[in-house]
């Protein structure tokens, strides 16, 4: 779900909570408390959804290429190449 769709859905849900509180004749304080509670629950759910999606994602081909490049550098060092050694050009 994209962020703009999430924001529109969240605002719609909060508008329903405000209408529900108004119809019941609750005080403004109760209405604000309900809206804030609803907003926190929705935000927490969205955060957890995105977190699970990222945690379950499979590495892309670009990540695989970068990982292969790192492995090649490690193989060269294992073959006896010394880092930091200076060689004379004379």
C-alpha cells in the first residue's frame, strides 16, 4: 500500500470515529481521545505491516551483484595479496 492511499484511508477512518462520537453525543474530550487512540493503532499497524514486508523481502539482483563483488575482493586477499605494502617503481 502506498503512503497516499494509507493517509486517505486513515483520514476516512478517523472521520468515521468523529461522526460516531458526535452521533453518540460524547464530549469533545472523549472524541479527541478516541481519535488519538484510533490514529495510534492505525499507525502501529501500518508500521508493523511495512516492517514485515521489508523483513520478508528477497534480495534484488542489485543486492546479489554487490554481494558477489564483496566475495571477489575477499578471495583476492586470501590469495596472498598484502594490503598497505608499498612497491617501488624503480
